[in-house]
């Protein structure tokens, strides 16, 4: 089977993060021939440093990575299954060729992740096309009535066997004895200073690891305008802040497994933090008219559904505060009261999610059923 995945990098790293992970898994675990069409190879190069950002075509981890340039090349053979990631709009000539192909083609629009209830009703719905090609919506999600989440078959086993020591050493991280290790990946965030204050004045030391990115300006602002370079640390009270370089995607996973607490954002890091099975905090991608808050609440409803009320409230309040609704300092202190229970919950949640089929397997099954 030959699959094509199309990815347009709209913003940040989520679009390419998801499609690159999916492409690799389809090759490694399902033996498919996968072409990944990406319009911005520089974004892929951040996640996969072996990428040649100038190459029109290259093989990376068994994936045929093609630059999707505005000038669509002639003679591109249409694949058996075509994934249009996040409604990125396929090249017109390719859509025409799909309609003319002798063998049937399946066209899937892979949607953004949401925990909202309507997703179950829209997953796998057909989307009739003028060229007659069978097109369906494919929604990732948290329940068996959705397409599931990206999860490599051996992911949980690798995480369970993970020993952080050598990896942290390679990154130049030397946590103080008893320090809570925290990773920080977020957009610009007005709640950051309150959180850093709480960490700096807490009885337990914290070591915060921030890969370079959009939050850096806020971190430096809190440090009084000091510039932080990758590898450098600053100590304020009980808090040590260390800037890391932006990591390759697999190393970022390892960072999540190595930390006691992970602050993540967007879509892909959000899912990976759930698989890391450590207490976590989500900075959701902000959308116009605060529609992202519905998405946040919908996820929270699922995430805390079976927790005792006080623990659930402490988690909910902290996530809301981080996303601009509440006092982050107070919320963090309340949250810490239930720390052992939050740790257990993170493990239980990952185990519960893992009972569901993963997204790549669900895509392959969908194709088989359609045939
Ligand atoms: O980069 P993001 O903010 O992407 C977002 C979201 O996907 C959002 O839903 C979407 O609408 C918007 O883009 C356009 O966050 P996300 O999804 O977590 O993607 C980040 C990727 O970067 C993820 O694959 C992990 C990876 N990463 C690294 O590889 N190395 C790093 O050091 C870090 C911090 C992240």
C-alpha cells in the first residue's frame, strides 16, 4: 500500500509534529510506503535534525519526504490512501488526478484533536466530493468512538524501562537532590510569573527545564530582563531555571519521561505528556473569541471525571489559571496538596487511554474496512 500525507505548516510545530510521527509509525509498524508532503521543511528540520531543508525529496526514517512547493510537479502518481492533514487543501492537479485514477482512492481529512462530545458524531462521516472520490472526516480522540491517539506499539514499554540519568547528563542537567524536575513548553503566558514566584518560594526545590521557544521572553522578563542562553541556569530562591536547546522530537519525549511534571501546549506535546504518565499542565492553543476554553473544559471534564471532588477541583483550577482564568500561585499551591494522588492519576489515565486502538492502527483498519 502506498499512502500520501499532506501537511501545511500553519503555525508552530503541531501540524508537522503530528504528521511526521504518524508517517514514521505507518512505515515502521504497518509496512506502508509513505510519502510526506511538507510545505516548510525548516519546521521538520527542528524536529528531525537530519532533514535537509533544501532537498526536494529525501528518505528519512523510511519516509519519503517531499517538499510541497507551490509549483506542483507533473507526473506524481496518486496514492491508495491520501491524508489531508488539518484541512490543508490538496493541490488542485492532485485532486483531479485522484478522480481519474483507475483504482479507487480513499481520501481522509485528519482533523485536530478535541475532547468535545460532538467529535464522536462527526468521526468517520463522509464528505461527498465533486470528483467522485470517497472522502471522510477522521477525528483523533479520547474514546473508542473516535480515531484514537498517536501511540507507537512499544511506547509505554519504552517509557516504563526509561532511566533518565544518562540522558539528563547529555543535556547538561544536574538536578539538586530532592528537586522537582519540571519541563516547560508553552506560548507566551501571563500566568508564568505567578507560577515562578510560587516555585521560588516553595519549601521543595524545583528545577525547570525550558526548551527554547515562545515562552522564553516571559522567563527572561521574570528574571529582570537577563538573557538566557541554551544550557545556562539561573537560581532564584528554591527555583533553578535552565534553558535547553529545542530538542529533536524523540528527545523531547525522553524529556517528558524524565521530568516529574510537564507543562505542554498545543496538540502533539499534549498527547505525549499523557503517555509520559506524569502530572501535567496544558497550555491550549488560543483561538479567537476564547473558543479554545470550551475545548479545555471538555478535556478537563473527561480527565478529572473519576477523581475525588477536591482533587479534581485543584487540577481544574490550576489548568484554568494557566490559561488565563485564575490565580496561578494559589492554584499551584492547592494542587500540590494532592501531589501523590495526581501522580497516580497520571498513571491511571495513560493506562486507560492505552486500552483504545492507536490512531495509526485505526487509520489502517478504516482503510481495510473501506476496501
Ligand atoms: O507547536 P504547537 O503549539 O502546535 C500547535 C498545535 O498543534 C495547535 O493545535 C495547532 O492548531 C497549532 O500548532 C497550529 O504545539 P504541539 O502540537 O505540541 O507541537 C509541538 C511539537 O514540537 C511536538 O511534536 C513536540 C515537538 N517538540 C520538539 O520536537 N522539541 C522540543 O524541544 C519541543 C519543546 C517540542
